[in-house]
């Protein structure tokens, strides 16, 4: 679990590294990818370096370009407690069986 500044910085560096690798795998320059994001090359370069000042919207746009937008679906999603889910299912009102006369 990330709970301190060093962990956040490490995660941002890792994201930046992965972004760079994905861009290079597409054989795109920083200039071209930055243009596609609507950023300057310098701003995009800071993004690859893990700058904490990068807007989340830029990360989402980059993910969309790379076809990875669905990967954000579970970010900050409510954790599923299987026992609570079972209790909710048990406590739901059941339909009465049989036919009415």
C-alpha cells in the first residue's frame, strides 16, 4: 500500500517509465506524442520523468491513445468484500414461489 511520499514518487517514476516504453514501442517521438496529447514536448518529457505536477487528464489521454483507458476502470473502485456481498445476497427479499390463484 502506498502511504508515503517516497512510494508516490516511485510509482510516478514507474508510470513514466512505462509510458516511455509504450511510446517507443509505437516508434513515436516525444514531439509527436506530445502533439497528440496537446502538450509541449517539455511538458510531455516531465510526464515521462514522473512529475507529480502532471494532470490526471493527461495520463488518461495518454492511456486512451495507447488503448489502455480501460485499465483505469478500477482506480479508486470500492473494494469488494465477499462476505458482505454474500450477506447482502442472503438478505434480499426473495420472490414468492408458486402461482397465484
